[in-house]
């Protein structure tokens, strides 16, 4: 049981890192595309 709880607790930082990476990548792509078109991001 202790091993399962340890794995459960250690998985959350990985999940958060993956979600942050996906959001950051999408933001950068949108920002770069808007900059190329000469538009504001907002």
C-alpha cells in the first residue's frame, strides 16, 4: 500500500509538468503566428 501511495504522489508532478508543457507550447505557437501576421495576441 505504501508503494502505491508513493507512486500516486510522485505521478502528480509529472502530470502537471506535461500539462504545463502542452499549454506553453500552444501559447508559443499562437503568439508566434500572431507576430508573423502583425496582429495582437489579445
